[in-house]
C-alpha cells in the first residue's frame, strides 16, 4: 500500500513564516518513511489542503496520513481539518484517510521550551 503524509498547515500572509515548517518537512522527506509527502495550507498560501490531497492521490497514494502542524486545538483542528478529510474520503472512496493528532500537547514541547530558556541565558 503506497502511503502519503499530508502536513496540514495554517499558513501565513508572510510567506517567509513557512520557512521553518518547510525545513521540518524536508527532514521528514529525507527519512523516507513516506514515498509521498505533501504540504497543504488552510489559509493564505498554496497549495490548499484539498489541492495537496489531489497531489497525494495523483501520485498513487492509497493511504493518506494527515498531520496537523498546529500547536492548539482550535476550530481548524477540531472542525475544519476533519471536515476536509471527510470530503476527501467521499471524493476518493478507495483511499484511506487518517488524521494524526496535532503537535501542541506533545510532552517533547516541554523539553524544547526548557532548551530555549537555557539558550537565552547563555552568554
């Protein structure tokens, strides 16, 4: 079964704001666990999430694992993203769509916060 990862991002009117996210996605691609890795934006940037889903399917994905690149569980995470995946499932009934958890409550974030605080105090 050919798998795709869809990284779902809010987007920003400042395109440079997406640079760090693209760097993370490049690392994911380099690790090679998913033969297809696409980014889709909720707002402000392209491709949109539905367009990115089409890209996954056009590359032969039979399972799309959608990962919300979000820190908080707001309306997008709880309502909008699941709705987009439900619409994709209806459009592509032979493709399995799975939504992973958002990033915000991962305990690893505490380590990152502590590391950043330590870095601020150096010097």
